[in-house]
C-alpha cells in the first residue's frame, strides 16, 4: 500500500509539489463522450449524480450488479437515471460482493468510443469498488480505446486525497438529492443524500462554492502503472 501511494504521488501529483493544489473545473467538451461505471445501483448517484444531471447528453452509464438478487435495485437504478435524463443505461448481472470474478461479463462493455471513463476511487473502502480498477486494467490490455482516454476516479465511501478536478453542482443540489433518494432500498437505513451533500459542500470550500463533486484524472499509462504496482509489489 505504501508503494502504491508513493507511485500516486510521484506519477500523478509531482507537478503540483511546492504549490497549493488548486483543482481545475471540469466542463465537458463538445463531441466528447463519457462513461460512468457503477459497481452497484446508487454508486453513480453518490459519486457523480450532480455531473450526470448537468450534462446527461455526454454520458452513458453501466451498472455492474443489481446489488442483490431482486429486481428492486434495478428498478431504482432505472428511475434514478431517468430523473437524470441518462438515455443509455446498461446493467450487467455480476454478483454483489464478487465483482472481481466478473471479467468475462465486464469485457462485454465497449469502451472504444469514450474520452473519459469514470470509476470509483481505487482506495475506496469497498472490495467491489476496488475491483473495478482491476477489471478495467485487464480490459485495457486487449481492447481498443481512444489515444486520449482518461480514467477518472469519483468518491463514494472514501475521499480522494488530492483531487485535480471539480464540478460545481451548487445549482443542482436538490436534483442530486432526488437522484440519490431514488435508491429507496438503500436510503431507508442510511441518509446518503444529506451525508454526501455534506461532503460536496465541504469540497466546495476549495473554490468558495456551495457544493462541488471532486475527481482525480489520469492517463491510461499511469493508471496501468498504478495497478501493476498494486498487484506485484
């Protein structure tokens, strides 16, 4: 873990040493296309529900599991993405808490047209969330993708240490709450909406804004180096 953390610092954040870290605003570019990969229904809403609701035409969403063996969470996911006006939602049927063994199904995702792929932070405290990085790393080794492809980490259970990008979601806070609350089977026991908006509000201090979503971007070559270090050292 220490080796991986040092690699993150050296390869990704080295240009920022000696200065204050000032995240840059992320605004989608015309003619670009983005993919959000969610391990479970609600991860996409928690990590980037504001971004999705602001720029739905740029995004496709793939959810890897139904979260359990029923259709309830699938229906909740569909409702949340409809509210965010996401037109292209794909749901796989990997087993909850066993995503790491779903490489074959994961490889059915066509990543060839995307400029950025958003996934949960590699240090996130959930094994299924970490597994997404490993599955994507394996897929990148034998798949076609754009030369300018970036991998972007979003926050769910763990915060990103030094985010390089942010999205101002101040005007869509209420919408993000509604999107998160579509996942009623999960919010009945945990007040995800208020807790996550609390994080987003805290993140807003970086730019003197009411609320922001924070992200870490990296090129594929750096992403692959991190995964290799994590596996072999």
